[in-house]
């Protein structure tokens, strides 16, 4: 099962930034994405899929930065369950 939160990731694009591109893509994947993303058109499905990828990358970047700050903080982690020493 695929859980999709495209509505949270959708980014508005100004008309000035739109460009005509020609790609050879798997039509089955486009139709599947269109259905999963509840997009009315194939173009809308591709736009939403790209928005999801961009949003995921941003979440990963923020998470990585937070992890780096945590590790650099010098906090001592105690292995109270004895699971980290294996």
C-alpha cells in the first residue's frame, strides 16, 4: 500500500517558469502516478510527483542537519538496554 501526502508537498509554479519538454516515459507509470496522486491530467501527475521528490529531499536535508547538530552537541548516550554494544 502506498501512502501519499502530495497535498502537503504541492508547490505552486508560476506560468513563467513552465517550459515545453519532450520525454520518453513509461505510460503505465504515468497512469499509476496519476491515479495515486489523484491528478486530472498526466502533466499534473508529473508535476505532483516532482513536488513530492523535492519535498522529500528537503525533509531529508533538514533531518540530516538536525542529526549532525545532535551528534556535535557532545551529548552522552547511555545504553540502558544493552543493545548498542553488540
